[in-house]
C-alpha cells in the first residue's frame, strides 16, 4: 500500500497513488541511454490498475442515484481485476441505514474460463459471486462474459452493469489519477549528472484491454503536460485492437495466455486516435519479460506487465523514433505495469519460470552441507 501520512477511511483510500520506479538494470542490459520507468500498479489496494476505475464507476453511479444501497446488484463482465476492484469497493460501501436490511451492494462477476483461479478466489473472498464463461465465445454471443452479464442484469431485480467497456469514468479515472501521478513523479524528480531527466514524460507504454488506461493516460499527458509525448499501445498477437489493421492479420484468431489485454472487438472507451504506435506481443516474450522484472528489478508483476515491457523494448529497438529516444540521455519512457504475480501463482507459465529455473550454483553446495553423514 502506498504510504499516506493520514489515517485512511477505508480500503478505497489505498487505491492508486502507486510508485514510479527506475528500471535501471534492465535499461543498462538493453544499452538504453534513456530512463526506463515502471508504474507499479500492484501496490494498489486490490492489486491492480483497475481498482481506480472500479472506485470511480461506483462513486459516480452513487452520485447519479444509479446505485441504491440494499437493492442494487453490481454485475460486471471482466477479466477479473475490475471485478476485484468492484468487489472491494462494494465491500466497504456498506451504508449504515437502519431501515435497509441488506445495506451494501451484492456483486456478480462474469469472467472467461481462461482467467486465473487466483482472481476467482480473491473475488469470492471479497464476497462476490463468480460466473465462468467459455473463453472462445465471441464477445457479442449470449454465452460470452458480456452476454451472460446482460442476461443476468435483465433477470435480477436491481441488477446494474456499470460497463467498463463503455463507461466514460473508466478512461476518466486514468486521466484524473494515473496520468497526473506519472506527470507529478517525473516533474518532481530533479535532473542530476548521474540521473539526467528531460523533466517530462517523453513516451508512455501501456497494454489495452478495455483501452481505458491508455486512452486516459494519453489524454492527461498530451493535453496537460507534453503534447509531443509518444503513446505506445501494446496488443497481444491474436487480438484486433492494434492499428494499422495489417498488424493483426498475421496471427488472426490465435489464442493467447496473457490475461487482461486484447479483445475481439474495439471497446467504446478505447480511443485509438490517442495512440501513436501499436506493438504486437507474444506470450513467450511477455513471460520472459516478467522474469526479467522479477530477477533484475525485484518486481513481482503479472503477465501483462511483461507484455508492456517486452513491447516497450521492441519499440525502442525497432521503431525509428524508438531508437532516437533510446539514444537520448534523460528521455523518460514510462511503462505501465498493471498487476502483480499474486494473480497468477498457479499458472503453468509462472510455475515453470519459478520452480524450473536453471539450477542455482548454490544448490550443489546446499546439498553437500545437508547430506546425511
Ligand atoms: N492488464 C491487466 C492484468 C488487466 O486486468 C487489464 C484490464 N483488463 C489491463 C492490463 C488493461 O487495462 P485497460 O482495460 O484499461 O485497457
């Protein structure tokens, strides 16, 4: 949890305010002259960048009178993290209204099968109901997580879908919090001989699921800080969010293991006009980058953080602007790291990485010391 000098009212006070961290060891290994900075979202109360939108969507719906304590049932299709944020928000939103028997909001999360058991467990622990849906269902089919949420909303009295795919409060949460936090951290950090800084955000790199993060970040940084900032969107191979369209065709329809990014439709809240460049990433590159973030930087991030880093490194190596930025001392390249490894501890890709790593030089020594005499 980020440090606060004040006592917080509840867990929602510990949403966001995440640290921006130098990734110096990776930058050095890659031969970068620029600063490589990671925005570490797993320190938020629910463990991801999506806490921010959950908090804002709930609070704004309350203001609009769309959420009624003791009556409303919050139903949301999600890859899990928005659900965790909503369940957390709804857990603490219990109203002390004596006339209402059930004073909070019930939560139902619809989530594709591919999403991790850890997310389901966290959701259930927070008191949410979880409905799994077929991963391969097209977004607009009745069986998809979106279709099932719609059906439940129609049938359950008080059912309301806040709808992260279309809710303006999704990108706004990032425009008002994630973006300004990055700008503040970069501008507040002095440039020194040892750690030169341009004093501005030169590049921001983020994956897109709903697209709320990248759209909100772009709006905040370009409109209020540096119009010349280059916004790089990351889209997994098999998804269709990248532009130009030709980028998506090579791996059309491919399944990918990374969770939380990529879709088979373009959500309303994703404004691709706000993204300057797109990079397609593979699972293998993403998981190798997760390992690097753990081993070299001590950061226990999740799979899409690896996608963001591997995409950022591809961009600085392969794009003309990327190569120019990579050679520019003090240029600030910010990579958004959306969640933590807690969400993926039982996933084969992580267990292989953690438990089947190359034998440590210490292993033989330990075996010798502990061998029965
Ligand atoms: N990474 C993870 C782990 C996520 O859960 C999400 C949200 N779907 C994202 C990245 C992408 O964020 P956004 O929906 O704002 O595009």
